[in-house]
C-alpha cells in the first residue's frame, strides 16, 4: 500500500563498518496483503469448467473450440484471470508438493531475460557473482536476534542426514545474510579489503501457508546482493543505488510502473536498519513488493565478529 511507504531519508547515518544487502527483484515478490490460493489441482483440471466442448454428433468442422481454454475477464475475477494467464501461456504448473511450482520453458525464458539484463547492471556497479551453500547451520540464524525472530515461522529444517540424526539442525536457505557474513568474516581483515560486493542467483525456501504461482511459493528463484563497506555513507549510497537499478528495470524493461520508497519500521527486513522498496499496484488494488534493498548497518557484522 502506498500509505506504508516513506521517501528515503538521505541524512540517516549509522556506525561503521556497515553491511548492506540488496535482495531479489521480481523472481519472488512478497505480497503485503496475502491472497488465498486454490487447492493444488492440475491446471488442466482447474480449467475443465471453462473449456468449450462440442457434441460428438456435430460436424467435425464445427468443433474447432473443443479444446480451447477460456480466460476469465480480469474485471470479473482478478485472481482467476491471473491463474488463467499462467496456465494458457504455459508459464508454470503446480508441483507435486503443495505450494511448489514447475517453471515451464516460457516462464523460465522470462527469468533468463531478467538475469541477462541485471547481470550487466550488477557488474557495472562492481558486484561479482558467487554461490553460497543452501544448507545453513541453525546456530548461524540464532546469532542475530531480530533475524531469527522474523524468519522462524518460515524455516524449513533438516534434522536427519544419511539415515542419522544430525548433531545440529540445518536450515534450508530462506535468505543468505548469515552464511554470507560468516564468510565475510574470513575474507575481511582490514579496510583495504573493502568494499566487498557480491551477488548470488539462487533458490530459497520459505514455508508459506498460502501460496500463489510466481508470487508466493515454498521454493522460488531470486537474486541477492551482499556488500560490506568501510563507512555508513558508502553503505547508504549503495542501498539507494540498487533500488534505483530495480526501479529502472521495472519501468524500462519489464514495463511495470512501481512506487519507490522506504518501508515502515514494522515492515523493515528482519535485522536491517532501513529497507527501501519498489511496490507495484496490482489489478485487485493490492500492493506487491517487487524488489527491496536493505541497509543492515552493523547488525550482522557485529553478530559474526567482522573486524
């Protein structure tokens, strides 16, 4: 909602060194307002009542609409229209596990186009692509109090491996601040190692109760950038720069008008000092979080002992 946004404060300062994370764009947007999701039936079954069929006794030449799918008018039912578009365009289908989806070739081609554009922008702004493990020790999540509190309800945990109970539970990556900052501690030894700017294209898992294809699923694809800076001014500049990259992408390449601003304190990312966002207004008058950039201050660097 527009009322939940505040314009970025360019004068806000915090102590150094500062850690910034600008996470994913469009691959997995959050809904500010949760929407119900129909039971995970095959999409073909969901459309059975909308299929135009003809009697077998009719002239075969008149049966051209027999297998034609009908798209629900958006003005009639926005939720049904959205699902109809995904099905008819063959963008995705429901996976066998509730809340998951299979991204089909046309849908994945869109994701590849997003990667092609943003990879250039990330490298132009000094980021290098890396990949971090998807299994994270539970003790890492516990190190930052507000972070674990914010994500606990959505965590997927691994407790058994190789037929034996694990000594420590593993979290299936819900986001990567903890493991990235653990590695930053190994790589940053002085100000000469800064800024450190990395990006990751990956999948994440969050145990969502209500799901919708491409909007909210148990597992989804995203991009997450993580950077470390020597002073708060550089970190804030980076946070604003990345939300600007996302805004230009949405307008100029995805043809999606968005509203850029700063999240309220209640909606700030768990563990961040400030969260900047781009919000897209949906046809059902709900706001969709389409990309975020977080200024994490020293919250994670202190928790992991980065000096």
